[in-house]
């Protein structure tokens, strides 16, 4: 996408959000259906994904692990954000985006109550090809980190809540 294409799409939105900040608040949703065994089917908008236990917690490896989905969401968001920032900065770039994270499954299996449940560390890496100078590439990285929704959500977690609606 060229800078002009991006501006054409985003400028009216930016103008509306400046004039009416409440219009910028959008609630995103995800829904899942509990499945057979220990699984949950999630509609992604493009396909139905069956999530299940990771093999390190007793899964058969046939279902996607939600931890993998989290890393995939980070890669997707960072890649899209990087592309938008590159367009905005006029940087021609190609390459790949990688995320990896370390989990100690003793926590989620209640083997060790001091072991954390969740990722201990997540590493995001860009392997990029560009003729841009180091200053522009540093700006690209910094702004991608700044504007990537998933990265920022993980870096500064929002308030979370859980509720139960029981149907008889």
C-alpha cells in the first residue's frame, strides 16, 4: 500500500475520531463453542479453528494451542502495523516476522504453585530487507512497537474480568 493509499483510507477516520472521540471506541468480540473432549472451536472470521490442549499438557497435537494463537496474533498485528508504518514513512521493506515465547507448563498443570501460568517471556523479531538507512529502520521498529495493538496490550495489560452466565 502506498503512502497516498494509506492516507486516503485513514485521514477521514482520523478526522472523525478527532471530532468525535467516542466514535473511535470499538468493541471487538471473539466467540467459541465448547467441543468434544477438551477443545473449543473459535470462529476467526476466515475459518473455524479448533483449539485444544498443547501436547505438553496432554493434548494430542491435532488442535491448535491458545498460546500459539496468542503468538500468531502478535505476529499478525506486528506485521500489519510494520507495513502501515513503513508506508507512512515511505520505506520499502520486505521480510518476515517471528514471535516465540517461553512457557513453564508446571504452572498450568498445578505441579508447582510458584511456577507462573502463562508466558515468562515473549520475543518478537523482524527479519527485514530494505535499503533504508539505520535511522529510518530504527524509527520503523520503534513506531511498530508503539502502534501494535497486541504488543501494547501484552506490554501493559488491560483490566480483565470473568463472568458466568448460567443457563439451565
